[in-house]
């Protein structure tokens, strides 16, 4: 294998050092002279240059991959197809592979695994939407950046390797532990194959172990076809049941029982993120009728055969397995039976995810729209229950939320009571009148409504109409509502003959208030303050969160060896806020603003980095998110 370090490709890409060697290519760190930026250059190994089929596929796939543009996919900048060299120029990633991270840490915390798998899925969904199936999803092909961002790499490379039919022999490219059963059989693959591989990765992140391991690639491939994995919770008891269910559904050997798309799996993961105690109605899948295979030959005989014909042995086993599987797959069709398909779980999905996916073309899907409390564009009902067996082209009616139909409240101020009533009822509103005194509005005329005029509200809403009784004769003292719950404040106002005005929510800024508690009111409470009977009092309700401003003082900044850069605050492995600094040549400071759901962050990590590069300094602080005050721990 020739080393190209120091060489300049096409007068533009200078190769600086080797940063990776794979089964198919060598990756170099390079410098784009024209754009003046660091890039990664992947050069195909010499032994593949003369393979015409490989080159044809490489060209087609490279052009396809170049159209992808997603945060979680490594960007492709340029490709070249010379007679003696083919290479791809990509975004340079300063990080480690997910495989290296797993090897360093063993099993990951389930929260970290969740963060990573969601990002991988989003990248795969983008690729699937563009008609590209990865086919070699494995942690070696997933990069983890310093800030936890995921980048999926090597789209399409596994498919190229099949030009020499090395899918399950000991010459395989190392992904046999992650390939789907249909890949092991040599069948056609689609996006559900990527979902299986991702399920294996999630399994490995949660447990620190692969679901199937053996001495040879052929044996592992047969295990992918024939055996059920050990439940993740039996290896790591801290794994939530819902996350285990998601993992096992993604790893179903029957592709029709897997998630039908990345978006469907994302839907369950998002539901789990909202409530880690959630469980799903599909339970833990176990295949009660796994594919049967011809038993392997005795160990001594097999050892001799492998020594003589290692590749032939693997291909023979694969060929026999394929014949058996093909018989099971096609026999029903040959005798005129159409196999049933499990109806997908559509509820919670967006209409555009279904319309834009080829996965659901086999169904006769009809959309109906209804107003509901569900977010607009989300499926909230389906005519066939999820998991129910149906035939291809079966009609499925999906009910899509059109959101609540809203109308604007008419302005009836200063109109007579009966006129206002007629106007509002014609719009479909339920009307309630409340008489209040007012010094400025003539008796019998409307003062205001609640909700206010021009507000958008659902149809058939109740509108409270305040009618003037003339000059205010009765006065009432404003009660102190701060610290009460919203319901307590409303009851007290009603008892005093007052009404609620505008209600808004806000984060805590100078004092801690629990969620749902009154933070302030208008008019303000002052001893002896009186207002007219029926007057409105506006309320500000606490969200329970803290609007935080941290002023960080950075001393000895010149020691970090950078001129400009970024300062970021991390808590529980998540970035919560950041700020750019233009001058690191002297002692400096910066202001970082964010909203926190907790008041005390006992171990925040402050990270200082150069522009888009590695971190040059770490420190740990204890932070009060209400006051913004902090103590440096180390």
C-alpha cells in the first residue's frame, strides 16, 4: 500500500498525515489550498482500482452521498475518479469513533446512549429520505465530537464490497456483528436493515457487549439469523424497560416486525425522553420460530476444512442458508398465498413523514382531517390497530389533527348588553355577563371581554362580558396574591369581588418560586390600596425555571495559547450556554445567559476552546442559577 503523505492531489489537496486505515480505503488529513481549510481525504486502496464494478458503484454512490446535507452526517466536498486513483474529500472531524468510546467506557449511561442514538437516527432519516441506505451502520462508522455531536460516516461503502461476494466470510469488512439477517442471507436491503444495525449499536452502548459473538464471521452471521439475543436488562439492570423495548423491536429478525422507518423509531424515543417510565404496547419481542439451518460440521473436521478452504467454507454455508430462507420466503407466493403484514404504528407520526416515505407505499393510506387538541399535522387515530395483520394495499384511514379551529373575539366594548350578546352568540360563543362598576363607561354598556377582543380562541369558547353599572360606589382592598397558586389566587379574587385579568408565565429572576405560583401581580399589593368592585388584577405565574445570567471572569487567559475562542457551560454532559470571546491575550470576562430547570448546579464544567477546535482548558464550578453566583471547585 503506497503512502501518499506529502503528495498534492489535483494541485489542491495536500496530504499531511494518515489518520485512518480501513478495509477499503486509507484516510488522510489534508489541507485544501484553495479554501484554506483542513479536510479528510479518503483514497481507495490500490487493489480496488482495477475492479470495474467497484469503480462504477463507487462513482454512483459518491455522487449520491454528495447531495446529503445534515448536521449528523459528515459532509462530502469533492470526489475524483482518475484512472489510477479515486478519492473522496470530506469534512475533517476531530473526535473519536463511537466504538472507541464504548471500548473506553464499557457500557454507557442510558441517557448518553439515548442522546447518541437519536442523533444517529436523524442522520439516517435524512439519508433514507434521499433514497440512500447506509448498509454498514456500525460504531466504527460513527464519530463522536468533543461536544457530544454525532457524525455518521462511510455511506454506501459496505455495498461496494459485495462486488466480490465477501459478505459473511472471514474476509468481511468487520461489520458482520451489526448486519441485519437479510444482509446475512444476501437478500435485498432497505432502510429497515439500517434500523436493525442501529438496534445492535444501541444494545452495545447499553450493555457494553455485542449481542452475538463467535470465533468466525460465518458463525456470527448464522447467529444473526438463528439466535435471539440476551435481554439487555439481564446484563445491565439499570436499563429502563421502555428503552429495552425500543432496542429489541429495532433488532427483530423479521424486518416486518421492526420499526418501518427511522421516523417511527424516533417517535418512540421521543416519547421515552418525555417519560422514561413509559412502556410500549408491543412488549419485548422474541421470535418463537427462528430460521433453522443445517447444523455445522464437527469442530475437528471444520478446523481442517477451514485451514484448506476458508473462503469456500463460508460461501457454502451462506449458499445453503440462502436456499432454506428463500424457500420460506417464496413458497407461500408460489402456492398463491399472500403473506400478512403487521399494520404499522402511525399514531404520533407527522403526516409529511408518511407522505415522503417509500416504506408505506404498500398500504392504501387515506388521510382524514379533524380538529383536536393534538398538535396540527400529527396522526392521532388510525382505522386499523397497530400490529394487526393485514394484506398489502389494505386501506388504512389515518386521522390527522388540523389543530383547534379558532376564531377572533369580536370587539363589543361600549356596545349595549343585548347587542353584544347577539354579536357573540352569532359567532358561536357561550356568553356570561358580569356586572362591575366603572367610572368611565356609561351604565349598561360593555367595558371589556375576557378573553380580550381580537384574541384567537377555539370555537364554542365561553366569553365573559363585563357590563358597567356606572360610577364605582364600592371599593375593595387589593389582596396580596404573591406566593399563592394560580387557583388559590383566582378564588381569593372572586371572593373579594375582583376578577382575573391577563395571566402570563415567566422564569424566576430574583427570587425562587415553585412552578404554578404567582410571582407578581398588577395592580401591586400595597397596604390599604383600594380599587373599584369588579376590577381586574393581572397575574404573572412562575414556570419554576430560572433565567440565569453568569458573568465569568477568566484570568491568565493568555496562557491558553489562543487569540479568540468560545467559553461554554456544561451540566450533566449537556451544553447549557456559551459565549464567544474576541480577545484571549489578556484577562477577560464574558456573560452567558440560559434558562435552567434546577437552581443549584453542583458540578458545572467550564470549557474553553479555540474556534471550532479542541478544548484548551477545563474547570469545574458550583453555580447558583438564581443569582448567577458561582464558586470554582477545581
